């Protein structure tokens, strides 16, 4: 078959996402602190934008911002994209006097002074241990070996490598290595420099002056039985009562498995809530926590230059493009603010019993439920709730916290998975410690309460809450221990 080049016309429909829509979608999903950085960068790159200074802050919501139908996803923005196919010349004389109201909210809220947290450089684990170790070693050889050993500590505070390996790598006598390792293991926090969990626990007991105690003997002589919770076997081998074994295991449980993590090398991550929910006269008001967001306006100088008619066409085109960009930016911020507040208000309406009575009254709720209530696309709700936090009278939570999957009940009403988890926690907290509830028993209790749940689902929820299995929650009865 002969191949020939040719031209062919084809007509097809395609949705093109304009720059304005892309900007709105981008701003919708980033949290407030990140938005602050993005806007500062925009100010640097767009000369038309400038900060509004020395202007009082108001928190009153604009009257015309209520009950406006919103469309905020790629599908919802299609109509906006179509309307921009034929660009219209904006009234620049109005635009460069505009600024966005940075305090759009569901009501009035008294503002406090915004204080930025200043990060403070902390001491790392290695620096802290090395500072102590230098006071214990003698001579240049031991000091260099101390620095090498501190460098071999992992994030848990464990020493990686045996004395023989360290001696071979450093060329130091093994006696010197053993001596410096012993000094390392005497540093704070207790347990530092251990090579295993077992040695770490023994070092902590030694630091407490409990060498030779029942807890020490349990770790030193009955490690395998301890890890398998064979209390009766341990008591028989050590020839002590079960009550003393229970006390010893409680004492062991209070020790730190990873002492190096006491000295954090990571900066503390502060949560900055994007939204604030407050109870006012029996109703819940939603406020946007954007006091740190810079107030922007279009520089009057550029608008006047454009209206004045001076300059060549290239300069005018540049100013127009920058003015358009500034206009889209301000509109995108306003869109983000209104959509976030409306989504949170819909969440409150849907989960009012949770805000009034607690997590046990959390309803099953999906992104689609909120999207339907607000009148926007599900993907828009996903963007609004992504990586954002809300401060409520019950604490600070991710916005995703209020969404939960469904479990069927005998009454026909669906139960929230989070509410079921809370009920599982309540059952475990109230169980007899000598005979803890197994996953099967918990499932049967919930089934009697009308919740259709399987044993494996209970096990999954228990693991997610980081609660041990029944055999590891079991404690020895003092009466039974005394009887033996």
C-alpha cells in the first residue's frame, strides 16, 4: 500500500482549561500558610500587584457573598472557560482601585494580634551525647573514638556495630573501644548506645539502680517468655509470685524502647488552622483564618499609565497582561475563600450532632454528600479538604476528619466507621483486665447493638487505633496470683 502525505480537516470538541481556571484550582487546594508564600512570590513577579498597608482589618462578611451558586471543579469551570473564549476589555479604572476583602467569613469575629512563631535551633541527639562524652574520655585517641561512636548512633539511639567491627574500622585497641562504649552507655538519656532492645532496657534499669531486681531478671533470663507474655512460665522459672511478675512487666513497660528519640532532631511542626468554627448563641459560625495572608491591590500607577495613552503597544500589551493576571489572582483568592467557608458550613449542618455531643454521634459522610449540599463538584470538595485544618470547640482536626465510611445497622440507618471505632475503644477501656475482650467478643457485642460488623473489621479498626490484641492486654488478677 502506497503511503502519501496529505492534509485532512477534523472537527472535535475539547475542554481547554484556561490559565484563570488553573489558578483557581491551584489556590483551592493549597493550605493557608502555603498560600501566603505563593502570594508573596506573585508580588515579586508581578509589578502590578502591591501590598495594601496601614488599612484597618474588617471581619464583616460582604452581603453579596451569601448564597451565590458556586462551580469550582474542572467540570464546573467549563462555563467560565467558555465565557473567556471572547476576551472582553475590563474597566481598568475600576480595577486598580479594587482590593479583595481579606476577612470574608460567616459572621463577625473579634481579631487578635497575629504572632508568627520563630523557629529555634535545637540540640541534636549527637551533639547532646558528644558533649557529655567529652567530659568522660581522656586523651586524643579516646576523644576521636567518641566522635566516631556518636556518628554510629542511629535515630533510635542504638549503636550499630560490635566492638570488634569498630576496632577494625578505627584501628583502636579493642579494650579502648570497650571502655569508650561503656562510657557512652552511661550518658543521658539512659539506654543510649545499646545494640539491641534487650540491652537498652537493661541499661535503663541499671541507671535506676535496679540491677538484679525481678524486672532485671525477667529481661536478662526470661526474654523469650517475656516477648510471648508467658507470665506463668516466667514465675515458675524465677520462683516468684505472679503478682511480682505483673509488677515487673509493668515496670518494664514504662521504659523507653528508643531513647534517642527523646532528643528530637526534627523541628516541631505547628498546625495552623485554615478555618475556625465558634459557637455563638447556639449556632456555629465559620471564619477564615487568613490574617497572615497579605492584602493585595492593583497599583494605581500602572492603571493610570494605561489610561493615559502613553507608551508603545508592546508596553501596553505587557501592562494589560499583568493587569489581567492580577485580576485573576484576586478573583481566585476570593473564590477560594467563599468556597472554603461554604464547604465548612455544609459540614457543620451535616454533622451538627457531632459538634454538640461528640465523636460517637459522627454520621457517615462522603465528599459527594457535601458536594450535593453545596452545589459543587465532588473534586472541588476534595481540593478544599486537602491538607487543611479546622479549629473547633472540640479541638483542631483535619477537614478529612469529618468524613467517614458507612457501616450498616439492623435499624436501616448507617453508622459511621469513626463512631464504631470510638465504641470499640469504650468497650476495651471498660473490659475486665483479667479477661479482656477478644475481637470476636467485641464483634458480637456490636452486633447485639445492631451494628453489622465482622471480627476481621474489628481487628482492623483496633490495629488502626494502635490497641494491642486481647492476649497482650491481659493482666494477672491479684486474687489469682495470691492463690498460687
